[in-house]
C-alpha cells in the first residue's frame, strides 16, 4: 500500500486531506504527525524510504523549514521524498524549501474537489510513475 506521512497541525486540514485520500484509488495509507519534532522522531524510528512526506511549513514547536535544516545537517534529506504542503506561496519560502532539499512545493487547494485532484495526481506520480528506493 502507498504510504503518505502528513505533517500538519491544523485539524480541519487533516480531516479534509483524509477525505481526499479516501476518494482516490488505489487507497493511500496516511500517517498524521502534528509537528516537526514528531516527524524527526518518526524518521529516526521508522524506515521512511519510499514513503512520501507532506510537510507543512507553519507549525508549532518546530517549523517545516527548521525540520529541513535538521534533516540536512544529518544528511537524511537525500534519502527521503519530502513535499512542502502549505498555505504559503511566498517566494522566499519556496526558494528556502528548495534550497533545503524538498522534492516539490505544493500550496493547499481552496476546496475539497481541488484537494482530491491534487492527492490523486500526487499518488499517481509518486507511487505509479516515479521510481524510488522502496523498502
């Protein structure tokens, strides 16, 4: 089963993301983490190769950019598929995220239909067409 790790602190965004995942085929297994600290701990304790990590930038405790900096320092960034998934479309955030090693930068859609389309496209690309080092 295709696995996504959603790092998101907003409960509404989590709810709608899960709804969108339930609407796509094949089904996606979604692990939800609520901040950057949880993600770092999860990565240290689990094999995340082949899993897609959707990382929000604006989170409490440790922001998405801070997570990326930490992953860069430990050289783990090159082993992971990390996609920024955020409301920010500020040029500085986009540039910083790419400089820190994200594979893609997505902004959150405005409605469930667009979100479902995004999740479907993301799933098709990363789990069907893209070759990666799966477990």
